[in-house]
């Protein structure tokens, strides 16, 4: 995990445990916790006298636990665990070097075993941090049980190829959800992970409330609070959806697994019904192609907007190396439409109809002038997240193409089907002032370029016969394609021709 995630991690921690949930357990928690400042634990408390207990289940060098100890107030204990004996030796050395023996304890054990040993109510952690290499799913069953009620679970995933649709069968086996290839794949990855955590939590009458979900660089990171309520767990059916994606124009349509209908003022007066489906015809109404089905994904909010606003203020109370980038990312997240799942990108929509890409401000203005809401997504600089129906976006594209026509020979099956349809709304692309969000006007660092070539998580730590891992990466380039294609070198081409001639003679 890079410096951005580490700094967000540290900035989050003082704000994570909501003061209200703490007051239910210990009446002496200071009510100033509801303000921007981190909550304060008064002297004389019985249960929370020494603060919060944190588990870093996959600690490696223990540096994150040490940063917790040095930078986060109000802590009681931190367990820095790792299964590697060499890693635990390094953790102990780092603890001693940084003089945090009174807070940080090194643990040499299986992460899953440590979490299962803390399932009892009185033994649970207030915060559990999971940052594995690749997929975290085999840790989640234990993790959702060892977090206290109202506590926090922090989860990182680095297997983005799986989550972004390269191998949907692998994604289903690991996360219980089918990933799809599209421009919104990074937000879909976040929603697949949240659905996976929710699924594990529901088995124990627990549910999640996302505080912050971030897609950055080569990984995703989610911060969720966990509560216990069998009644509220039933509402999970309305927070999950299947995704129908057209194979031609990539239009996405969501179908919730269930619906919650309120039949009275009390929370218990809720009726759960199954929706009718599918929500799409056999062929796409925009281009006439068939659909693929993905999911289920989390279709509820990705963030707690109030929490993000508080966090944006809190990051200025400390010195972080990635402060400017944190400001930009949190600003974009606070501007996102939190009730609109997924997004499109205008460069991709224009590419589908093979026309020139229009400016992002023109598109946003056209959507606003049509009476709908629009925002960016922090996951893509060209994103259009809107509650407008898809036909509105295609009308905007059709209008743009009419002003900047393409040659007829460039039109193909999908583009011809879309562009040949009539306009259903009057498109007004007059640029509006509110189409330019505040984060863009202030020129914040919203989307950072990769700092180095081949930026990414690298390869798993293994024996390497090459001089360096870069040589191994180059040697493995196109390995799968080479397996699929026959070797047609000059010598083998002649053999191939002879074998084909023999087949004809037979």
C-alpha cells in the first residue's frame, strides 16, 4: 500500500469510532466527539479507561502499528501480528527502536487464528486492519466476528485484474460476485468487495456501514463500521444488485435482489418483496445487442458524506506527506453522487459511436440543463456519474455527433444503431458555472499520475533466477497468448503446410 493509503489510514483512525456508539457502552465519553475533533475519553471510565484496541493482522514490518502508536491518541493496545518468524523479529526490533513497547505487542501467529480467538464480546478489537497481498476473502469470516459493535474494519485488495473483469470465474470463486469489463470497473471492484464483507457479516447477524471507499493506484481500500442487528440484516437484500451490461454499447442496468417497502412509521414495519425481472429486454433498446450479467454488487452508498467532510477538516491538524493528494481525493469523494452506483466515461461513449470526444464541461452542462444531477467519480478523471437515464446520455452524444459529423464509412453496427435513433430530449450544451466543481476550480490534486514507469504492486516475493524482477516480468510478457497460438516459425511452417496437404490427400 502506498503513502496515500497510509496517511488516509492514520487520519481516519481518530474519527472512526462514532461517539454515539461509545456513549451507549461508557457514559463518560466526552460529547465533543461529535464535533470535528477526535473523541476524548475522560478519566475514571471503567470499560474504556485505556482507549481503543487495534489489530494489524498482517503486519509485516510493523511500521503501520508503530505509526498508530505514535500518531493516534487514545489507544490502549495494538497487536502487530504476522505468521512469518522473520517478520515478527523485525516487528520486535522496530517496536524497541521506536520506544512503543507500552502500546504495541508483537504476535507470531496465523492471522485467522488470532481473530477467531477474539470473537468473544469482551475480547473484540475496536479496529481491525487487513492488508494482504491480493485477495482478503479468506480472512473476512474471522474479521467480521472479532470487531466490536460499532468498531471499524479496514480492508485492502490488490488483485485488481480479478476484480476488474479479466477473470470473472476467479472473481466469483474468491468474492462470490461476477466482475464485468467496463470503464467503471474500479468502482465496481469497490462494490464487489463491500458485497463480500456484507455477506460474511450477515451470517452472524451483523451488517456494515461504509465510511470511506477508495480506489487509488493499483489497489482499493475500504473503511467500514460493523454493527449487530438481525432485523437490519434483512435490509441487505435491498443493498445488493445484479448488473446487466450490453455487449454492444456497454449500457448498464441494475436490478436489486430485493425491495424494502415501509408500511408504517416504525423500523420494524417493513415488508420485503422480490422484484420482477429482468429489467431489460432480450436485446438492448439502444443498440440491439444482448446483455451480460454481473454481480451481485453493493448498490448502497460507498461513503458516509458527513464523515468525509469531518475527515477533510481533520487532515489539516497533522502533517502528512500526501496532504495535497488527500485533499484532492477527499474533495472529489465529497462531491460524488452517493446514491448513484457506477458511472460512464465520455471518451468511451464517444469511442463507441466513433466520434470526436467532447469536453467534460460541455457534457456536465448538458446533463444539468436537462434537469439531472451529475458528478465525477474519484476513480476516473473522465467519469460521468449521473442519475440521468441512459437515453439522455445517448441523446447528448447524438447531438454532439450532429454538430461534428463522422464519415459514413466510419459507422459500424453499434454506432449506426445508436446514431440512427431520433432525439428524445432537447439538448442544451451551454456551459454552466455549476458544471465546474469546486475541486476542479481550486486545482486540487484530484487524479495523480503514476510516479514511475511500471508502477504497481510488483510480484509476490519468490525465488527469481533472473538478475531482477523486471527481467522476469519481460520474460513472462504474453505468456498466455503464446500458449494459445501455435508456433509458426519458418521450420514449423513447412511442417504445417505438409500436414495440411496430407489431410487433403486423405
